[in-house]
């Protein structure tokens, strides 16, 4: 089970997967892909923006599990993360749209070819637990994409949504339990029928 660092570790794994597969073509530099808001992309040509976190099956992860003989811990929570992936071309205006299409196409190809992020991209607590992060390009209505952009005066840029699952965050809350050490059994000596 991963620690509270699971969110950043998952995002970094996704970025590293794309960096390895989108450079040197269509992007010339690994650092052009980053975890940041599409509204503040700076020099980035592809941004991954974590815009939604959702707990998966909260009823399935309720209760405690046994850590050792005398300790129980609250079950870990499982989360699904949604990232907005956006292309930011720096090409001249007449070539910009085609360049963004190439960048997005290469990213979709990479994510479809890797439905599970390879273990070599996992770090920290996710690597320690041997997490299995599943990736899916998610189909969402265009209106939902536009809502993310409408909170600023920036113009819409070509984007798609990636769903990342398999993220767990362990609890720090524990309780001590004591084992049964004595057992007393009493029997009722009254004969059947109340002794009459």
C-alpha cells in the first residue's frame, strides 16, 4: 500500500512513460512534458493536469485489517485519478494545429500501447508495493472538457482525458486488539423440566 505520496508518484510515472515515448519525436526534449495546469504551461509542449480524484468502491475498503498479532489498521483507500492532457505547440501559426495533432496522436498511441504503466516508471512507495497502475484514454463529453477551460480567458487547446486507476493510500490509524487468553464455560445444572 502506498503512502500519501501516491498521487505525485502516480503522476510522475505517467509523465516518465510519455517522456520516454514522445522524445525525440515528436518532442525534442523530455522536459517539454510536465505535470502542470494547461493555463500555466510555460515552455511545456504537453501538460498533464490532475483535475479530479475519486475514491473507488469506498464500501469495499471500509473496516480494519490485521497488521500483526495485536494491531489492526484501517483498510487502505483506492482512488481513480483523471488527468487533462493538453498539447501546446510552439510552431508558427500556420503549422500549430498540425503539430498539436501529432503530439496528441503520439500520446494516445503510447497510452493505448501501455494499458498498465511498466514497473520501471514507479518510484517510492508505489515501487515498494509493486503497484499496478492502469491507464485508459477516457471518453468524456466535449462540454465537460470546455468547462475546465471556461474558468479562464484562455482559448481552448486540443486536450483529452486519461483515467489512472490502481492508486492506494494506506491509513496511519491503528487500534490495539488483545487476544483471548482465558475462557470460562458455565453449564446449567438444572435438570430438564425445572427439577420437578
